C-alpha cells in the first residue's frame, strides 16, 4: 500500500488522530506534548501515530494535507491544524465539541 493511501486510511478510519513526535505518554517535542495534552484533557479516545517510528509517514505526511509541520491533528477526516490551533480550540471549548461529534459519528457508522 502506498504511504499516502496508508495515511488516508488512518485519517478516515479514526474519529480523531494526531500525528506527533513520540506518543501521548512520552512526547518527543514540546508542540506534540501540548497538542496531545489538549486532546487528552477532552477525555475522548483518540488515535496517534508516532512519526519518528515511521520515516515514510514522517517524510510524506506534509504532502497529504499540505501542512509542513508536526503535530498534525485530524478530526472527522479533516485537518484541524497543529499545536497552536489545537490549543486555541481547546481553550475556547470547541475542541471537545468537535471530538464529541466525530466520536458520535464514528460510533453511529459502526452500528
């Protein structure tokens, strides 16, 4: 499977996914740490991909949605953005609402 197809499958197969350096438990950069902490604070399950463990994704993810930096957060198949946007959405309360809607939509589709 082509790497862009793999990324597309991950983005569309998860209600919320963060592509980050490290893991939510052991982030490997400050931006990834802050973004994953904002997601965790919403108390809604999310998927993650450690781009440091997959050089193909690390090299090609910026082409997928034309976003050059990490982390990248996708909710309901759409790019939300990186760390700054995620933190702004969390502060305003919008992040949790977006995650709830995506999770509910994913649960309904699974039934």
